[in-house]
């Protein structure tokens, strides 16, 4: 079968692309991967205006180190569920190339003969848009760093004009302390119901981030 | 007036968001900034299925250092052209927060009382999608670096799992030489008519880029 791995954007159904909307509405079956019920319901809220076919939920373990065998079992069982379909749409919040689970699973699915990725709006440009700020002008460089990668962050500070700290569930406050010389915005769930933007960290969860722009007067 | 700064994605009209499509089709006037006639025609091809109102082209100088006075003159003259409208859509290829001209101009326009940014699909996730590759899995960090910023690139190599070299008109080949330990893909005009993807640099232009993923066996 052919699987479309489709980015559905940051959380607003209107920020789905025309292509994604079309694929979702024509699909006989739509796969929604989730690590918690909350993530599944977020994704389902985004796609609900479009989907007409069957929805298959796939629970994926959140841990970074997942046993091969466990993933193979999930992949096989998903193929059994999809056996009556020639095509399926695999939904991913944001963009499929940035931190999506799709690559962990799709390449293990024995029923998948062909895959096509459809890019979507990523959460960090969505949050910058909500803050009416530019991430990069002219020759600026941008670093996108998960919150638990303080090894990378410490080397990016003072080098990159913009640093985005993603996946805020693991140490957003500690990352904040390293961002000397930067103006920092906290953003969470941009374009979703619980959107929060401001200067203070309100909550550290997977959907929260920091966007740091170097101060013009900062030493370089 | 209110101006919507709308990202229209990498180049395929289907990769415009539902929101952008709606704003474009309802707009009485759509502003298309361009630095060369080729860029204007690319943007116009993307929006043509949607736009029903008037199109206003604005020629912007490409040089990084533009005189304040020159930009102010352009901003004022644009306001005269828009004087009969309460709202306008300002089109930007890709996403308005990444290397868009919108911030240079919009904040100087005396007629603009309100602005709203609408995020779009950026060119580098679009190119990664076309290459069926992941830019980041798990805890990977991503650097986005313009091709003439070899000061940043030399510090990013060996630290970031993925390095994207954007704006390939200024030294793509020289950047390539610094990417030791990485598998590199050359990508140009993804989702456009002249799309090119491969291992070799074919042309160095503004719409070409390198996507580098660290090799698993590379020293860290």
C-alpha cells in the first residue's frame, strides 16, 4: 500500500495545507499516532473538519529508547488493521520531517510499498508568527535544539542569532538560564485552545518552547 | 489598514494553507514583493489559483544593506497604492518568520495600523519531505545557516545532527567542503517546476540549499 505521511500543522485546522485537506478528505483510512490521549485528541481536533473515512489510533511509546521488537509488533498490527485499504494517510502534528514518529514506524511496516511525505507548518514558525516576530532576517542563523540538549545549547549561545528550544517537557527553565544576551519568549500550543505567549515560563510540557533572539547590544 | 503577512509555502499552490487560500481569495488587494522578475513570477504562480483581487508588485532591493531612506520611499509609495483598501495580503514564499522581506517593509508603512502573520510551509522541510528524509528524530538538534555564514557553519559542524545551508547563491560549494562527517543532499526549488534533488551541487542560486545529516559512524 501507499502511505502519505502528512504534516497537519501546529493545531489550527485552517493551518492545514490545501493538499493535506484534500488527502484527509479522500482517504478511506487515517492513522493517528499518539503517545497520550491528549495528543491524540489534539491531532483529531485538527483533522476533524476534513476526515470522512475511518480513523485508526496507534499508541506509540514515548521513551526515546524503544525496543526494536516492540515497534515491529506495533507496525505489524497496524498493517493488519489497514489490510483492506490501498492507501492510508498517517497524520503528524507540525511537519513530518521534524520530530515526527512516522519514520520510526513506517519503515517497519511490511505492508508499505510506497511512502510520500507532505510537509506542514512547524510549531516554531507558528509561534513566531503569533508573536509577530522574525526568526531570521538577512544572514541570521537559527538553531533548533530540544530542551534536554544543553550540550548543544551551550555551544549555540553567542553563535546563532536565534535559538529555538523545543520539546519543553525536559528542562525548559534550565535552558532559559543559559540564554544570556538573548531576548526570550515563552510560547506554548500556538494556534491551539490553550495558547500561551509571554516572557515567563508558565508550564514545561512537550508543546512548550522558548524562542530566543540575540540582543543587538550583546557581545558576539 | 490591516495587513496579513501570509506565508504561501515552497512553491506548490497545494502547499498553501487553507487559511492563506481563504485570505488570498477574499483579499481586495494582494502585495507581491520581489527582488527579480523570476521571484515575482514564482510567487504569482503559487497564488494564481486563489487571488481574485488586484495584484500590486513591489520591487525590493536585494542587497543586505539598504538605505533607510530607500525603504521608507518604497513603504510610502506602497501605502499610496493601497489607499482604497482596508485590508491587504502581503505574500511571502515559504514562511514569513524565516528570511522574509515583510519585516523590513511593513513596519515602515505609515498606513499599517495592524499586522497579522500567517505561517506557511518553509522550503527546508519541504525539501526534506521531497527527499523522504527526517531532519530530526528524538533529541536531534538542527542548525539553519545561510551559505555565506561560514563562521557559524564551522561551529555547528560536529555539534548539530542536521545542518541546513540556505540561500545557496553565496558559496554553497565552499560550505559543502566544511561538512565533514555528514551525508549531504543538494536540493533546489522543491515542489516547483525546476525541482532538483541529488548528491551533487547543480546550481548555486537563492533557491538552492544543502541538507546535511551527521553520519552514524562520524566522530562526535
